[in-house]
């Protein structure tokens, strides 16, 4: 039988002194509050990064393949998207020899050819710059469907060319266009002005202000006709991967083993590095907050442990006089501290997860979309990280309490008993 554990369990919360009772409650409250803040901070920052990166990937895809001669994003340098090239990207195969392992065969989810063409929307009262993104009949609209705010998505059939155009809410507001309105977009090609008629079929809003106010989606064949390109010629091949962990591997493998020499693969993380670097900076905020909360818990638990030891001076003296080793007495207080930490963790996890789910369902905490791209604070709970966080809190606090527990060695049994 573990005597230290038995005694600690009997005295864990059976403090008669009102002062000791207050100290124990403060310690439990501090641990619970720290864990609650840690859970909410991790869930909100994780949700924020997940939501923004998800919108970026849904908007642009994960990897862009362009002609190596296209130096700027909207350069009109055509590439030939053949069925064999599309199949090679969709079904990656390992080479006979190679220094790096190839990604899994099911790493790529979708492959689409697109064309980006700048133009100008001219209405009776406004002139607005726009970039048309042409997509084909094979485009998977599930990536855009969550952001549809009014009307419908463009209907792009293999046997006919549509005049549908999907505008952003911001562009529609500035140009005063509504669903069902007809509009004309002007283009410049080889010094000549061209114009094409479109009909607004729907409005979208991703929250990515810089992109929403610039892009509109149309039938890719309208742009192929304008540029006098043949069917199958596109300016960009957009690739969607199934798992983000495969992104870097797919990008590298495509460039070195699949694509012809005149094509170049670049991930969206590199193409829009500023946004993803900004998201990575959120990790620093998370780590700083977690460390601060952990330090607060450690300081409070050390203070509580010292007070509990002083409150139990008489017990320490009696146990020492009866022959109990000092290390066993120290374990009594460490076990007692463990019970306090465990109780605080239980309350902190319950409160933290409850508040996180409440925010996830009700969106009580709002954000300024102009600065954060979102109208509310998103929540993403990483349960693996949550388990690791709880284990870390217990271990770090208990290890930090080992040195203060040596105050037990300074208690003289004779003086302690005589004092009583």
C-alpha cells in the first residue's frame, strides 16, 4: 500500500482552516482558468488559420501549373492541357528510379484548366476593373458553392457556351448590378478594344476582400474565343490535393517527374506567401499565450503548495517522529497538488470546450471582416493537441513543484510537535 498516496487522498480537500480552503480553491480556479484560456486560444487560432487557408485553397486551388515563360500572374501564355497530361497529374506514378519518394497515387483530387483575363466593367455610372476567371464544364463547383450569396452558379455545359458570370458582392455593389442584369466587359488585345456581353447569374462572397473585388467566374470558352485560342489551351492548370500534408510533395514531384520542361508548378502557399506567412505568425501569439497561462498556473501552485506545507507543519513533525522518510512526506504534498491540478483540469476542459462549442454554434464573437477576412471567430478543436496540452500542464506543473516541496526537509519534528 502506498502510504503517501493514502494520506494525500484523505487530506486532499479536507482542509479545516478557512484560509487553506481559500488557497486550495484559488489554486483550482487558476488552473481551470488557465486551461480554459488555452483551449479557447488554441481553438480560435486553429479555426482562424484553417478557415482562411481553406478559403484561399477553394478560391485558387492548391497548385498552379503555368508556362515557364509567363512572368506575371495574368500573362496570356497558353499551355496545352491534353487528356494524357491531366491523367498523369490525377494518377501520379513513381518513376523507375528517383532520389525522392513519390506521393501517394490518390494524392490529387481534381485538375482543371483555367484562363485569367483582365477587363473593365463599364456601366452608366461607374467603371470598374475586373479579372475574369474562365472555367470549363468539368469544373467542380463544390469549392465555390459555400460562398454563393445570391442567385445561382454558372451553368457551363459541354455543348453550349453560356453568358453567365458570377460576380462578387463587392463588385456588384460598386457597379450597382444585380442578379439577372446584363453587362458588358471591355478587353484590350494587341492594342484593340473588344467587348463581350454577360448576364449576372449569381453573387459570391468569400470574405477575402482583395480577391473578391477583382475576380469573376465565366465560361472558359468565352475567353478562348476572345484570345483566339484553340480548345484545350489554357493559361493555368489548377490542381486540388486531397491532403495538405501532400502539398509540398505533389508540387515537387509534378515539376521534376510529370510536367514537360516548358511548364512550372507552384503551390498557392508560395504564390501568395504574404497571406500564409501572416497566418504562420498566429502561431507565435498562440505559443506566447499558452506559456503565459502555464506560468500563471505554476506560480499559483507553488504558492499554494508552500502554504499547505506550512499549514501541515504539525503533521509533518508527527510523521517524521514516527519514522516516515522525508521523501515520502514530500510525495504526500505532491499527490495533493496532483489532485488540485486534476480537479482544475476537469473544470477547465469542461468550461473551455463548452465555450468553444457555444462559439462554434452561435458565432457570438464577431470580427471585422475588413481586417480578418471573417465575420466571426471560427473554432477548430484539435483533440490530439488537447490531450497533449493536458498531459503537458500536469507534468510541467508537477515538475516545477519538486523543488518547493523540499521545504518539508526544513521542518524540525521536535519544534513542530512542541509548537503544537
